[in-house]
């Protein structure tokens, strides 16, 4: 029984590796989903490929041209969400439902160690990898940069070119470098 389980697991891994290879070699480079001639076909090809790579992949997911997600084997992405054009996200990211991500976003999962002044930083290695979690109904603007381990709460907006260095409450609108709270979406308007 263990042998059958092991064979099945290895078969799934081979399948995931095949689709990852196919994505990196071909599908990653297909036109954007907004391309009038081939956009819809490109979107469908990338979606089918990523469904076979990701740990969980919801319905109507849009992985855009040039999106990079490492191995992707631990990626979880919900219905109606996307990874923007030329975005780079870690292979263990968790993205909720109805998440919009602009182009060129960069989400880190680890930082360099720098504790010792006796050893050059480039030889000190990395800190432990942290998971980024993006909850439901989030809008991430163009070229946002996230430091490792951020949790973006439900209903939040991260402005274009924001450097997200800390977490904020639900329904926050954040922007700037370093990030700061601009206002919350559920404030009473005067």
C-alpha cells in the first residue's frame, strides 16, 4: 500500500514538473490577456498549466505574461484572482478570492542575514523564508514591493509603488515608501 502511495505521489510530482517546464519555456512568454488576437487563448493556456502546478487554483484565475512564482508547488490562489504582468511572487504565497494585482509587483519571501560585522553580508546567508498571505478582495497597484511575511487583510488597497514593510488592518488604503495608512475604506465620509 505504501508503494502505491509513493508511486502516485511521484507521478503527481512528475506531472507538476512537466507543466512547470512547459510554463517557463512557452506559456510564460505568450501575449498578455488583453491582446486582441491571442490574449484569451494565452490566458487559458497559462491557467490550464498553472492548475496543474499550484497546490490550489480557483476558477477564472489570470496568470499574466511574464509572471514568476518559483516552483509554484505551494501556491494557493482563489477564484477570480490574478498575478500581474511580470510580477514575481514566492512559491508559497497564498492569494485569496477576487484579488487584483498590477504589473511588475515583487513579493519577497526572505532577507539576507546581516548580524555579524566580521563576515561580509553576502556570506551570511538568508533568514528563514516567510509566507505572504493576501486575503480576499484586495487590489495591489503597479510595482508594489512587499517585504517577507506580509499579511494583506481583506478589502485592502496597496497603492502603486508602495513598499509594504508592515501589516495593516482590514479595508486599509496604504501607500508610500515606507508604507503608511492613508485611510480606511470603511471610514464615514463627511
